[in-house]
C-alpha cells in the first residue's frame, strides 16, 4: 500500500520538526502560538502529529524558528551542526 501525504508518519515528522525548532529558540508552545496567532492547543496537536498546519502557517513558523526551507519540516534537511546550532534532531548535543 502506497503511503499518502498526510499519513501519521508525515504528521509525526512535521510535529517533531516544529517542536525541535521551537525549543531551539527557547520558546514554549504558548510563545510560538502567540507569535503565529494561533492557539497553544493547535501547536500541541501539531507537535503530537494529530494535525498539520497549512502551508501558510508553516511559513510563519519557519520565520519564527529561523528556516525558510520547507524541507526542514519534512525531515529532508541535512545536519548543519558545523554551522553552529542543531535543528535537525541528529542528537549531536548541539540542539
């Protein structure tokens, strides 16, 4: 069976990336929610993989966490640990 976009695995990856980016900036879920004009409950649902933000919201989240590459949210951005700071989740200890 072919995996469809929006499957649980994709939701989980996007949620993990939102969480990693948020934490890398020292933000709580409530802080991120306020900055992108959404409820903290929505941020929690995204991070748990229960729902996904729309493409415009991903852009707003990216601006807050410092990435303009949509591939970051899909888990397709290579580790940039050597450039200082880690948002890839590679467990290098720099996040």
